[in-house]
C-alpha cells in the first residue's frame, strides 16, 4: 500500500513540476534558469518513480497484471506455442 501511495505522490509531483516549468517559461521568457530546474526535477522524479516501481515488482511487493482476467480467451495459450 505504501508503494501505491508513493507512486501517486510522485505522479502529482511530476505534474506539478511540469506545470511550474510551463509557468516559468511563460513568465521569465528565457531570462532565468527556473524552467530548466523545474524540468530537471520532473525527470529526476520520473526516473526515481520508475526505479521504485521496478524494484517493487522485482521484490514482489507490487504485482503487475494484464487487462484481461485469467480464463479470458485472450489469455489462453495458443496450441503449438510454449
């Protein structure tokens, strides 16, 4: 549950950083480096979120699932494939 909460907080932070970068871009008109800092923060948050999700999947704390439930015709194996 904590990983899901962290993911939601990180996604909100990514969106806020993107919005602040847009606001800085419009207001500063390229005279400061606040836009670059905001977008750098967004990239760092995205990489950290990706790493945490991959770690959670690897350790088994987070289980990915497909869009089809088990037993659905799409999830059944095709004859001749392993």
